[in-house]
């Protein structure tokens, strides 16, 4: 009998490996330039050194290329302008401070029973209701603010699967005299009214509608919300917007209207733009054009305001590599992130991001760290805490290794790591989300994920799926029904030698909420991916609950390729794989040489595999089960009555020995099937052994065909064998 061996995982040491360390200030070296306040620092070849903590009420520092900024153990604070957040902006104190006199249908309700968003309460409004917020003091004039309103949006089914039926509001801003504030703003592509914004809706999954304010005097302002449909609102505020701790500018992107972010058009350096159409920065800001590097090291960057759409470090210089070494970035707010650069080398850093929700969850932006360019990056020995997703990279041949990830994901598809660069390596990471998922590969190829430790659990209800089924996944591989060989297919990826632990536990919520968790959610069809040599532990804490879990959840469709799963070790108290699922059918998945161990907490009805969902479209087709070792249970598939097709194979090992139990080599062994047709003929090896994989049964659309009975002939001896598992036969000759 062949013995499966699993590689020993060696990555646990990364839990204690080097991360950010506070360094003591040092004296200037010859040729270095002291930095004592915010400003522009762009002389190539210069090392700039902070000599004290630095603070700015807006963006803080702009760097040119080929410079070093040594933070020297100090803290750089941006948006440090005595900004105040609106009192009771999220209705946690009920309607205190709000004017609901023109909103007869308005009611403060609980997020736990009505709709999840931020905090414990929100405001239900009926169509036609208008509410006014408390005033908030804007301390600085002539800068960007966003007057914003969170909107949960309707569930997909409540919209009748049509986003035109989404919740809609209009948002107005009023000054201290109660007069409506109207702002017309010049952007990169057009000039638009940026306040008010009328009859606007969030994207699917909820988000924020906002008005971009600029050019206003300091003073007190408030927000008026009109419900254009029945709606649920939360987190209404006016916050400083588009601030940057450290900026690196080639071009500016003077965007920022709500329609820009709704459609995924990103903004950069609006308040620091001289010519908005040409994208040129204000005079004095150095231009980082062409190939080069910027090094930032040894200190802390803090966003002092709980603002909106802000960045610790932002660069639009596509050819400039940003090197972050021993830097801590702490930031909070809506759509706040630590790093947004085209390419980077990041090591020994810490990113702490408190971002409870985002304006638009669609697309692959507004993670804690966004490496959005096509050049390769490297991220190592760093720690990620919080964020709606921790790291997204898009450069080919990027490496991500020896990091710690602690995601706080409450919006859909914002994973701890979003892998969007072909031929990249993700290894030796410690990924344990507080809430959310691990790694996703979406429509990309030849990525290797190995030697990682990933532990996930089911999620509490989310805004988008609080009334439905919502999954967290250690690893997701997806291309959404891409045809085989398609350029948009997700294939050639390899997931191996990872330790994955999934704990599926019930979560409080409305009756219709169903939390589910999978080690690997496989919804790709464009070509095969390999998942092998992983050690996976699946535990459903309450077998009577509606929570679902398994090691492999396979629903990439009935056409294409459904993955190769081999040499994995799975300990579980529920089926190890669900093949053909409510998400979609499955085709041509192969399960080979896996060791599946029935956990002692499993129920009496334990099945090794589960197959099929609610309709014929969820059938599993042409699935192969080959020589899997089942420990503690018989091989059994819990299948729906849909037209599944699959075949089951087992390994037969024949050992030939003499009367003294010595192995006999070169002995002819023949094997006949139930129809006496020869299926194998060969001689024993130097260990007196032959090994052959034989068909047990085939499931067709019309029924099961049994092929499990074989006759083994050694010399003049015949032995009948019925294969229902991997089997060893010893013959004395």
C-alpha cells in the first residue's frame, strides 16, 4: 500500500518574526538634510531626516524621486487640524440632535434585526422623508470635505435582481444660517455640481453617497437627507477628504465627485492640483517622473482625523519604486488606506487600518495596502491589522512572504490578500482574520500559494448578505464560468503545503442568515488548478445548525475544468468536499490520494463527499475519485438525485512472498475483471510487489455500474477481491 507523506510545515515561526520596531532618534550625518515641518522635499540623491515629530492640518509631505526620508523614530501626523466628527452621526443615541420634523416615517431601528451596517443602530426613512443632522464645525477653509451618508441598499432579491430598483437619496448641505450650499467643482474630465447630489444610490452591497465640498469658508455646516425611496441610512457626517501623509506625484488625478467613485474612477491629490485637465501639481511640489526610487524608513505615520478617502502614502509615479522599511502607518475613517502605490518593496512594517465600511466595495481598491501597478513588488515580515481587505497586488511575479494578516472584512470579496499578479508567490504567511477571508485568486494564473497558516471562521451577518447565505474562505479561486483556455480564465495556480483550519460556528442574526465557511472555494472553469499536500482541519461546532462547511466547495459550472485535489490530509466532522453546489455545478474535478479522517465529533450519518445542489444545473459531471484513503468511515457520497456522473477507483497492492515471508521478485501477476477480461499483467518488483489502480464503480446518468470484483492470479493460485477501499493482498508462493 502506498504511504502518503506530507511535508512538514515550517512557517509557524513567522508568528514571532521581525515586524516594525520603534527606533531611537539619531543625529544627522554629513550631507543629510534636516526636516522639522511639513513641506516639499525633492532634491535627487538627498537623505532627509526628521528631527522632531511633524504635524500638518492637511497633507504633510511631498517627495521627489531618488530620495530617502528617514522618519528617525518620530511621528508624522497628517490631517491634524482639530477636525470634529458629527455628534450622533450613526444614531447610536437614537434621534438625539436630529431634526425629524419633516420625516413622519423616520424611525431609529437596530442593525441586528433590520439591516447590518455600522454600529448597532441606523435610521429607517420612508419615501419623501427629509431629515437634518446636527451641525459640525469645519475648522479649515478652502479644502476638500465630503458630506456623506451611509446607505445600506436593498438586498439583491428585494431589488428584483435589478440595480435600478436600489435605494436612492438626495444629499444637501446647509450652512449655519440654514441656507443650502451649492458647489460647482472643476474635475479632470468635466465641471459638475458636486453639492448637492440628488437621486443617487449606492452600489450593490451598500456604501456611501457623498457631496464633495471645496472652496468653502470655515464654519458650521449640517447635512439634509431626502429619501427618494424607502431607505436605511447611517453614519452621516462631514469629514476632511483626500488627505495624504506622504505624497509622491507624477500626475494628479483631480477627481472626487461621487459619480467618480461610484464608477471606479480613482482620485489623487485633488487639493494639490494646479491644472486639473493636464494633471499638474501645484508649484513647488516635486514631480517624480521616470524610473527611480523613494525610500521611507524608521518611524510612524498617523492619520490624525477620522476622515474619508485618505492615504498614509500615495504615489502616482508609475515607474518609481517605493521602499518602506520599518514604517508604522495608523489610519482610520471611511475609504482610508495605508499605502496606495504602483510598486513597492515593503519590509518590517505595520499597517493598522480602522475602516469600518467603504464607499463602493466593487473593484479591487481600498485595501489596507494597494499595490496597483504592473511591476513586481515584494512584501515581507510585515503586519496588517484591520482594513476592508489587507493587501491587493497587481504586478506579475510579486512575492508576499513571512507576514501576519488580521483582516476585519465586512464587505464582500475584500480578502486578506487579493492576488492579481500572474506568476506570483505567496508563502510563509500567518493569516488569521478577525472577520473575513484569506486569499483570493481572481482570473489570474500561475500563482503559487504555499507554506501558509490560515485559520478562518464563519462571519457575523454583513450588510450585503445579512439576510442570506454568506461565505468566508481560506482560499478562493474564481473566474466566473470562463470558457476553457480563455484569457480571463483562472488556471495554472498551485496551492500546496498549507495548514488550513476552518471553524464553522453559528452566528447571531435574522432567521434567514446562514454563515458558511470553506477551506477552498473553487469557482473556476477556464483550466485546471492544483491543490495538493495541504493539511486541512474542518470543524462544525454544532452539527444541528444550518451552518455549512467543508474543505473543498466546488461550483465552477458544468463546463470546463474543476481542479485537481491530491495528496491532501483532511480531518473533518462533515463531508470533506461539496462537489456541485448551490453556487454552481462542477465538472472534471479529480480527487486523488487524499487522506480523509473522520473526526470523532462527526455524526452517525457522516459522508465523505457531498454532491449536488437545488437543481440539475448544480450536478457534478465526470468527477474522478482515485485511491483516497478514508480513515474511520466507509466511502460514501451524499448525493442529490440530479444526473451526476463520476467514477471511483482504488489501489490494489499485491505482495508475493515465499513461505518464510521473503519477497519474491519477478513473479507474474495477472488481474481479471468480473467479465474475466485482463486488466493487468506484470511481474513483481524487487520488493515482491505490484500496485495497480482499478475501477470500483461508475455512476452514469442512468445508474450505477459496479466493477468492484476482480480475480488475482499468481501462478496457479486465484484470489477473489472486492474493492471498496485501498486494499493490500499478500500471496504466499
